[in-house]
């Protein structure tokens, strides 16, 4: 199983391809080293988050949105020459890639991702209700809807 996580200390995104055999996770940028809790996975089935220990995880497709956008832009750029058939072809290609892409599990709290796990019906798709409940339970105040962050 591959584990993708943000370092709790510095925020660097790390990848560990052999996460199911590891007992300690270390950051590639800083000196952080954290223990993986025992029992986070049972026979390839992920039970809880290996970083924060949260039992609430959801599944989603591991489809690269950038790839879908590039395919759509290429289809749109040839639309005039192909009588818009290239847009249809781009949509079909994106659909096939999306269906064929594997699933990943994501922790609601820390957004750690696990790829290559064994599928089970216990894992559900994202639920806004669960996410809101966990955020409130963690004591975080909701952000105002009109607050916008400037990107510099």
C-alpha cells in the first residue's frame, strides 16, 4: 500500500510505497518521525488513519484532474476541425480513464491518502455530514462563507 501524507510538523507532502510494512514514518524535509499506530490495517483492509488514528475515512477515485483537463482542452482545440466530435471523444476518453482509475482512501481529519488497499463495502464515499461533525467535534470554528483567501 502507498501512503501519501502531509508532515504534521512542516506540512511537506510525503509518499511511502511500502506503508503496510512500516512502523515509523519520517519526513523527507524535516526531522519528524512518528509511530504508525498498530492495527491501522487488518489483512490489507484499512481500519483507520495511520497518521492521526481517526476511524473516519472515505473512498474516492485516484483520478488526476489535471489529466482530465488536458484531454478536454485538446478535444476543445480540435472541435472546429472535427465538427465537435473531438469533444465527444475527449469525454469518452476521460470517462474510461476515470472508471479504470483505482480508489484511494482519505482521512477526513488530516487528509492522509492510502492507495493500493483491499476494497471493502465498509468504506463509503465522502459525506459532508461526517466531515462537518468531525470538524465541530475537533473544536474548529467554521469559516465564514464570504471569507476569501488571497493567493500571492
